């Protein structure tokens, strides 16, 4: 399979990494039963069945082609995302994991996550997922309220949501529940009730996302009536208070976990680690001693499978310019409540922290970050106005920030 390479000018590259960061693997399984009206992910409705064997063949070939970029590096986490990966059979997931293990050295305790949606849960199937090596689930509940599930266009009802949680608890001791808030006609009390139900399930990890209207979605064309800014802020605070009061650590913008149950795969993203990405539309970030590159696969599943099978161009690779790296790093690391150790900036970008000093000074003056010689973290204000904070690190056309 050929790769289109776009190089940054030589003067813009010149980074030096003393060591390569941790590595994880993302596998994109792009099909779902029905496209949700708020979803802007690369997902496609499964009409006429799934081409499972053909797609798994393509994934394995894709992985083979990218191996030279990561020779000798160990993988600490694998994440099957989508779409709805739980539409795939346990046989296909087992085949994929066997192919991955045969080609990449996985850490003995590697976290292996599968995204799953209610409406696709069968107890025997999820038992087989566990036997194949999946040891963590991420379940797209979104709400336990039938009115809000209908407003979101979800295929499941509240009964199926509860059944999915019960099956997850039976076969897995580590799972995440995705919730959304600030939904059409949602009150603070209703949002808090969703969160309390998730907490009562015993989920070690809960992700709580503010519903946003994304471009090129059904909701963008037909916007629903959602809570205004003040009401949404009150709901956000209620969600955060409820989770923290139940012992969940708010460790990232939208992520809450019991101590020690943070998502290792996602933490690797936020700490500017490396990740391979295989599958239609998958992205990757791979570091080398003298450069950092990003990759993007062709988005359409049929086109992706065709190009991989024919060995034609399915991946575009771009070197990240030196001037882009401070923003790329901060866009991830400043999502974390604890921020990052100052030394990590140089470790992961190959640049001295002085490369970001002007923007850091402005952020500190605005009360958006707090820092000492060892650590930089967003303040409460910085977390509330994260986009404003990140904009300070953007590079303008004339090279300034």
C-alpha cells in the first residue's frame, strides 16, 4: 500500500526526541445500525450486512504496511472505535487481536477497549469478546431517559440501556458509560438523574459530554431546542458535582474515573503519546527521533478496502512543523485537570519549553493556567474556557502566536 508524504520545509522540522513516547493502537470499525443526528464521526449505516472478512483482511494489510514505522516498540493499549464495533462478531474481534499480537508486542497488561452500543448486546457475544482478549468496554448509553433517547435518535430504549449495563457488569470489571447532557428539553434534575443511575451501576469510568451541534450533521440542518447557555452551565455544574461527590476524579475535560480506572488509551492521547490508527478514516501520530508525523486513511469503507487490496494510496502522511508543535501538545495536555510536567513538553515535542513561553505568559496573565518550575495546569477558569486558552498557542500566518 503506497503512502502520500507531505513534508514540512527542512527549516521547520529539526526536532530532536531523546526517547520515543508510549504507543497505542486505534482500530476503526465504521459501521452502525443508524447514523445519529448529532454524530459527525466517520460512521456509515450498515445496509445489507457487514463485509466483516473483507474489512478484517484490509485492517491486517493496513497494519502490515505501517509496521516499519514502529519496529521494536511495545503497544500499551488497543482501542476498537467506531461506528459501533460491537456489531462485529466475536470471531472477527478474536481474529483481529490474534493478528495484532502476531505483529506487535503488546504489554502483558495492555488495556483492550471495545466501544459498544445498547441494542447490540447479547450476553454470549460479550462473553466471547472477553474471551478474545477485550478487557474494557465503552458503552454509548447517552441517557437512561426514554424521552431524551428518542430526541437523540438512539436505536435503544431505557430497558436496553439497563440490560447493556447488566451484561457489561457480568463479563467485565472495567467499563465506561458515555452520557450526554444539555439535551433537548433536559432539566438539571433529569441530567442529575442520568448521572445517578450511571453511578449506581458501579461503572468505574463515566464520560459526560455536552451535546454540541456539529457541522454537516442532521442537527446542524435541523437544530433542536436545547438549554440556553445559563441552563447548560447549571447542568454542567450539577453533573460535575454529582460525580465528584460519588468519588469520581474529574481527570479530563469530559472524563471521570474511580482512582486507578482512568482510560490508559485516552491518557496516551492527552499526554501527546503516539498511536497507530488503522481502518477507514483512522488517524495516527507517530514520532521518530528527528520528526513527528500524522497520518490519515481514506474515509469511505469501500474505497479504503479497495485501495488496501490493490496496494494503492490509502494513507496521507504529513510531517508536523516545528511551529505547530506547541499548539498540538497543548491542545491535548491542557485537557487534563492536572496538566503536565514541564519536562514532558520537551520529551514529547523535542522543543524546549521556551518555545511556548510567550503564549504561556499570556495564559498565566489571563488566569487560565497555573504553573511552577515542575508543572503547568489549567485553572478552573482555564478549564471552563478551554478554547480561549488553546487559541493562545495557535500560530498566525506571519509566524507569531
